[in-house]
């Protein structure tokens, strides 16, 4: 397990870091996820759906779709 983690891996339903004892509670990168919104400055328009409904990827200017195709999903 790592001691550093990139923001995109927080609260993604997979534990990337060993738990740490804080105030008698075992905390991981998946603890208190209700405090971390899925659509925010750090992960908006990064090409990955961090929100279950894909809201963090809506209305983004960048796309990986070929030029001669309709907008991809």
C-alpha cells in the first residue's frame, strides 16, 4: 500500500492506503466520503466518470472522440 495518493483515487470504492489510527478510529482514503463531492475542480473533465451519473464530465470542451463521428458517451 502507498503512503501518497492522487486526488482522483479518494473515495473511489477501493482502498489504496493502509488505515491510520486517528482519534481512536481507523481511517483510510475511503473514510468520510460523504464530505468529498464527486464533481469538483480537481477531477472535472478528466475523462473519467467520478460521479455515478457522469456529471463531472458533462459540457467539457476536451473529447477523445474521432473528428468524423458523433459525440461519444
